């Protein structure tokens, strides 16, 4: 069977997973570093989802690294791939929902001249960067989900 770029156990999958992890860590850092975000639910939702994406992505990055460097075999099974696709799909939809909710709340805070965006705090720039990193993580997660789904269809 031909190797499908981006499916589990390939270097493209490793790159996708590492990109997801890097963007989720950067989103968490922009949201949480020296900021009190816990008073608004969409910010808590974003932090929770990025906290779930990070171990998911790192786990499969390690699986990809193990498959590429150590066993060098095609050890993919349809049942396992289906679970990975479902997990990727759920996390990508939750990531999109979190990014959209924080983006809309940040826009509302900017329009309402909130103290978070103007004055002594000026945190909306950080929130915008966090949303941008979340959208980038979402796009890589969705790409991984679709490529693994394509692999399942070709089995």
C-alpha cells in the first residue's frame, strides 16, 4: 500500500502534530501569561481546549516519531485509525468553537471600550494573538483529521 502523506506514522503527520503542539502552546502562553482570564467563560473554554489539544498532539507526535525512527513498519490498523480520526474531528471542532467565541468576545471588548482593551491593561492584543494561534492549530488539526480519514477510505 502506498504511503499517504499526512497519515499516522509519516513525517508529514509528525510535522502536523508538532505544528499543532507549537500553536497550542503559543496560544496558551498569550492567553495565560501574567493575565487574569478566568472571569470570562470563553477564555476559560479556550484554555481548556488548548490544554486538551497539547497532550493529544504530543502523544501522536511521539507515535509518529516512534513509527518513523524505530519500527519503520506500517503498523496502522483501521480501528485505531478510526479512533484517531474521531478524536481529531472532535478536538478540531472544539478548537474552532473556542477560537470563534474568544474572537467574538475580544471584538465585543474592543467595541465596548472595555478596561481590558484600553487603559492600563491593554490585553486585547494578546487575546487576538491567542485566537490567531488557535485558528492555526485548528487548521492543522483539521488537515490531520482529513488526511487520516482519507487513509481509512483507501484501506
